[in-house]
């Protein structure tokens, strides 16, 4: 057994816990939060067979490791919300690799939204007026099988190590008033690193808002710990956090907790979802998602058509079906719970409304 030990990394104390002392230490959870989400990440499911066994399901001929450059990754906190014995669980289907991922489908390409053509500096995309998107890291806590950035060349193109080119670009463009931290998932960075990033940005006077797009509050809610909330609460700009949840079952009391901590730190919370065949392409499921999201303090923002990325064809639904579903949402929900139905088009000046 590896011994318990304490490490210090740029001012952050990490306590590495073994089984023998974890029982004692777990009595003071606040001291452990910093290691907790990292430790949870290390324990994430990485083999489909393991996840299926955890859910009491057999691997069958369709159990597949998927695209080797985008292997399965599922935190246990997320897997815990899946229904045991249900092969069609809407959370499971979002993350379980499938042999169809390796089969080319016409129209499904590696960069469907034209990220490549809006790249302006290392780790910086500038596509929409006034907003610059910083690819702050290539890492995520979960690998969503429908992800439009699953083929993005992160290894050579994120701002994680060297922010200077991205900062220089923002500095040179006074029309950029909003910086969007994206990725990958910006919450995969340590809070200390986020602090360095926001510190550099705070020297740029034309920035008025900071936006963070993240799935961590949903798939690993313990990431929203005290240090992170203290960082967020001290930022010099209004902060918008856009979380990504596609199904009501993705919310539980831990997600509610993460959302309320972020709200207490002053963040405005929105949710963005993708319409996914077999997962949420049903009006009751969508109504429930919008209501559940709002109950957590998160306002529905976008409902996206699937970006037609290589490997994700099994999730696609037609525009006609999407419009029907959206109409049902208008009929059943107050206006502020009806997300904007949009699709991304390479080269378009904003996310296009689906009409
Ligand atoms: C989606 C997106 C944005 C933000 O668009 P909003 O409509 O403001 O949410 C900014 N930059 C890029 C590259 C995007 O893909
Ligand atoms: S968390 Fe977001 S960026 Fe990461 S795999 Fe999922 S959809 Fe893609």
C-alpha cells in the first residue's frame, strides 16, 4: 500500500490518502476538498467493461473501446446517477463508446463548426463579435461521445502552458469585451492556475465580462470547492457560468450544491444542451430538463442541434423533429424556460436560430 503523504505544489497542499487513513481524514471533508476532485478523477471509469459491470450490465458484441484518441472517461459521481440494469440509460448513452464511431458517415466531419478557421492565436478562437474564446486546456473530466471537439488538435493548441499569445491577441483587440474560458474544460485547471489566468486578464481594461463553459459542476460537482468559489467571488467582472446538462437525471443534490455555491459567489448560471437521439429527443424529457435545471438555479440558454462531427452520427435528429420538440416546449413552459434552438454553422456570424 502506498503511504499517506503530504505534498506541496505552488502553495497548494495536497494530502495523498491511502485506504488506511482515508477513514480518519474523511471526518474533516473541507480540508480534503482540494485533493478530493483530483482523486475522484483518478478513480474515473476508463474501460467500458468496468462501467457496464458496475451497472450490472453484460458487455455484448457492441461493447467497444471507441475512438482510441478519445477513450471512455466517466467520473464515478456521474456513473452513480445512472440507472442500474438499464442499457438505454440516458447518461450511459452519452458516454459509452460504440463501434459505429469508427465507421465514416457522409457529412460527419472532424471540424464541423469551423474552429480551425476562427483560430487567431495559440489557444484562442475569435469567431463572434466582442467575444473571444480561450481554449484553456485540452482536458475534460468526461468524454461525451457527441462532443464536437473530439478531434480538436488540443495537444498543440491550447493556452494552458503559455497564455501570452492569447493575451496579446485580446489586448490588441479593444472590441473584445467578453472572454470565454472553454476547452476542453477550464475547471480541469487547478484554482491556482485559474488565478494566474484571471490575474493576467485583469490588466486588460476593455474586458467587461468573464464567461466559463464547463461540464464539471454536472459530472464532478466536488470540483466547485471553497477555493474555486473564493476565486470566482473575487473576480473583478460579472461572471457567467454555462453548464452543460442534457437530461434531468444529470442533476442530483450534489449538482444542486455546486450550483448554489456558484450563485452564492455571484455567478449567473445558464445551461446549454444538445438534442441527442435516444437521450432527450422527447418532449417530456426536455420539459423535465428545463424545469429541473431551473430548480437548481440554472436558466436554460441554448438547445443545440448536434454538430455533425465524425463518430457521432448515431445521435443526430432531423431539423423537423427538433422544431416540433421546440414548439412543444413553447406550448408547455414559461418563456424563460424555453432555450433558444440553434445550430452552429462554420463561418456564420452567430449561432443560427433553427427555423
Ligand atoms: C458558441 C461560441 C461563442 C459564444 O456564443 P454565444 O452565442 O455568445 O453563446 C463564442 N465563440 C465561439 C468560438 C463559440 O463557439
Ligand atoms: S465536457 Fe464538453 S468539451 Fe469535454 S468532451 Fe464533453 S462536450 Fe466535449
